[in-house]
């Protein structure tokens, strides 16, 4: 069977929604609370994976393919998280590199240059501060798309051709859902097929089962204590992987003045109301924060008849992906106000207005005298996601201040022996690509550890070289590289830049015991923004003689274009419309 790494391109443009995992999907055709496999006493496995989102599924499959006995635990009555709401369309570029995977398309050979020319013509926005999109990333996704479709067909998903390049700039296919359950979209079909694939590999899927704590012997994790339909029980395991996802930051963390009226919702709650309950949270909406789900819900609410008077972002740059700024705000006339935040709520029983103030871009402190009243009946919070790591904290896992998740090495092993992490539980992702790749890595690493084939012990900090964030880098994963890393092993470094940069150059340096640095690798991109994670793959580096590996970035800062509707400005008394 083809490698799971092909799957990472299925939704190269998809955004992970953290706590939306439970709010945006429907149960599968299984009795709620049912578990696949026996849930009796005395359960044991080589590996327990906690969480069945995309990262958890990738992890469980990879671990099983590497010979491990796997139990997958999730507190929800279904697997698949937010991917269940995806349409599942995949674009195809018929370039010679993908010729082996042309299984269902006839026609002339395309070229990547021709495709990118058409794509630029369809998507170019002309924005100076945030060119849209990152065409290098688009090219990487498209070069692997046919291979992705081939892999999905192997697990039982059919893709009839649905569009032509004359219509959308490239050939696009969508999954055949004609035989699926009523109302089932492509993403839900993918999840159904993936579940069948996991079951075929012998993975025991335990649903409606919450992991309450880790079982430890000395400094090592040896199992998981769970609470499910059959009550509380212990699952003993040689390794545990945390794929617990993330949760939304709430209003209480923002210290906003005023009463606590109804009408204040997280973006995830709004998605739950609209997707599952069929109700509109409000009619006149303010969005605080420019996270991706908030942007998507702003568009959704406009499409359902609500008025979104503005999106207010405390940072001097957007927090969401550039394409969502364009497709969700610009295309629907929703203004984005940078360097602005909500400082006060008004309303007793129901929200009647919010007060918005400008903030200093450097200090993020409110500027006195800039407060403006914005009438509204609903406030949506899209102010960031936090890795869900309560279970990890109870086990004494070292957490990273910058990411909020565990500190890991390049095998995704935490500081506690036998414990691994991946996905949004490790650090917040914006693209499915990276989360699924991490899941695959964590599953393979955990399997090797559990079966005694790994070099060195997970959690042995002395056997690693620290990876540090240098100039221009805000956070980086992994935080260490195993000294035994072989010259043929590829290391993926994921990080976020501190500010928006034009033509950035990413420099990976090795630092010796005397503090002297030498360049190991260098990479470049068209643009880099804090909202989008950068991933650089490095192969063939020798870290055995280094005291640290440092990643820094060079480039020219991007400034908002003057006069742009997304440039910082003071909202009007009528609600912020430009």
C-alpha cells in the first residue's frame, strides 16, 4: 500500500479548527457510544493514541503499519474531527512528474508553469503587504495531487472528473458520494474509509472514551486510565501518543470590562449553532480576532443574512491565512481593523454594543482617547487556540512557553519516557498537511520505541542537541534533535516568523561549544507571515559535535499598503465600515 505521506496533500488548503472538532461534525453510521473492539478489563497494547482527529488517525495507521498493536481512544462518539465537514475536492495538474498516477484523465500534458500562470491570473489580489497565495506551496501541493488521489482510491474512494481546466484553471475532481449516507460530504466519506482502513489493520477504536490520566512507573509512561461506556479502566501500553488537539481561548482570558450578557460566543460555538442546530447566533456581528475559523464564520454569517460590521485584530498583522483574508473578508466587503481590540461590553440581558480601541503596534497597549462604540448583538471570539495538554501536565511533561505544547525531539518524543505528541496538541497548525505528517512521524517513532527498535530512549535529554529560535523566529518545533540522527534521515523544522517578511531566507546554523556558528542549510520563500507556519526539511546534517542548532530568518519587513481596507484605521461610530 502507498505511504501515508501521500495523504498529507488531500486538503493542502484546509484549516485545522482545534475545539471545533466536536462542534462541526455529525456521528457516523454507528450506534453512539459504540467501540470498535473489546473494551473489557485488562486491556493492553503496544501503543495508545489519545485523540482521533487527522493527526491521531495518521498516527494510529502509521504505528499499525510498523507492526505495533494499537488502541485509538476518543471521547467523542465518532472519529475524524472537522475533516468530516470538508467537501474533499482535489485539484490535478497533469505534469510529467505525475504521469504514473494518471488513472482516470485523458488529455494533453499540462505544464506547471502554465498552471501557475492560470492560477495567478485567477487569484492575484495586488496586495503589497500579503501577496496571495504562496505559489511555491501551491506548486508543492499540485505536484503530489495525483499521487494523493491514487492513494485515496486504494482505500476505496472514487473520484469522477467534475471540472475542467477551462473552468477553474486546473482539472479538479470530487469524491463520489452517490452511495454514501444522505447528506454525507466527501470529508465524511474519507473518514469512513479511513476508519475501515484502521479496523483492517487491527486498530482497536474506543469511542465515547475519555483519557483521564497517564499511568506512570517511575519516570516512564506505561499506560492510560480511561472512562468510557464500560466504566473506568486501565490500558497498559509501552508507549502513548498525545493527539488531543486544542481548545479555544475564551473571553475570561481577555480581561474585557463590562457585564457578561448573552450574545458572546466563540467561533467554535457559532459553528456548532449553524452547522448542527441550524440557528443564526445573531444579526449584527462583531468578530474579535482574525483567526481562520473566525474569518470563515464571518463569511458564513453574511451568507446567512447577518451583518458583520467588522473584524478587529489586536496585532498589526492578520492572524489567519492570507487566502481567508481575501476569500472571507475582502470578497464579502467585511472590513478588517488591525491594531484594534474590544475593551468593553455593553448590555444587561443581551449584548447591545462593544467598545473598540486602537492599540500601540509595538507594545499592544490601548491608546487612550481612541475608544469607539460599535452597536451589535453578537460578539464572536476568534482569539487563538491553545494545545490541550491537561493530561500531559499531570505527567510532568516539559512544556514550551512559545508553543504551549510539549517540548519534543525530532522523533516527537516528549521529556517523559514513552510519551509522544503530535498535531495541535503539540503546536497549533494552520494546514492539515503538517498535522497529518506529524501524526505519521509520531506513530512510526512510537512503534519503533515500543517494539525496542529505536536508538536511544525517548525522553533522554542528554542524548539530544537543543534547537533554538534565532533572530526573527517566534517558535519552533522540534526543540531538540537526537544526536544519533543518521545522515540519511530528514528532519522537519516547523516554525513561525515574528513579523511579515518579503522574500525571506531561512538559515539553519550549527553552534559549537565555543559559540561559533556555521551554516548548515538555507531555504527561501516568496513571503512569510506570522499566521502561517513555515516548514523546512533538512537532510544529511551531522549534529553529533554541536551544542545547539539555531534557526533564524532574514528578509525585508512587509508593511500594510496605505489606503487598503485592511490597513489599520479607526472604526466609525456606525460599526467600523470603511
